[in-house]
C-alpha cells in the first residue's frame, strides 16, 4: 500500500503526532486475505459485458421524461394547472 500523507498542514504538533500514530497502528488485512478477497470478487463478477444498444438514447429519454414530470408537478403545486 502506498503511504500518503493526507493530514492537513494546519494541525497542531500534538494532533499531527496523534494522526501519525493512528496511521501507524491502523489494522490492515494481510496480503493473503486481500489476494483471496480479490480472487473471490473476480469469480463472483457477473460480467455484464457491453452496454445495451442505444443506451444513451434511452437514458436521455428517461431523464427528459422525469424532468417534464417534475415541471408538471411544480405547475400543479403552484396552481398554474
């Protein structure tokens, strides 16, 4: 795992030391467990494959329909319709 220093620079010295101590004592799963977990997740992957035909058109149509229904609901709630 990479060591990234993500503690904010504006921390006081005591807070920075506490953050470093917590980072050093953070429990990390063993490499064997992480490898086994990765292999299991890969084996359980359903593999959906490529997106359906005309996916963008379908999504655009659904977003447009939902937006129109929201506008219609706003008109009804304000008493315009």
